[in-house]
């Protein structure tokens, strides 16, 4: 079950950076704090920059394949059988 945590005496600079980061990522202050804590404390989590690099590499490799709408529809149907 999730636990509630109250933080006190947060330095102004840390608060402002967290607030700006939350706004950039379109998250609440609470959600942004959780994401920041998870990224530091939970091992094995993939960094955003690494995930983006992998997605871009995948996109680039697929761009060479030139899938058409018909191909995509065929693959969708294949997966449903």
C-alpha cells in the first residue's frame, strides 16, 4: 500500500527545480518527486535519454523497411489469428 511522505525544509533551489521539471514533464509536483526518487533508488530503471536513443534507433531501422498501410494491416490481422 502506498505511504504518504511529508518533506520539510526543502531548499528553495531544489523546490524550484522540481517545480520546473514537473511543468516540463506535465506532471504534478508529487508525481515528479516520485519519478525523481524512483530514478535514483530503484535499480535497473532505464534512463529517459537511453530509452529515447533506443526508440530513435528502432525508428531509423524501420524507416529503411518502408512499410505500407497494406503491410501494417496484414501484420495486424496476422497477430489476431
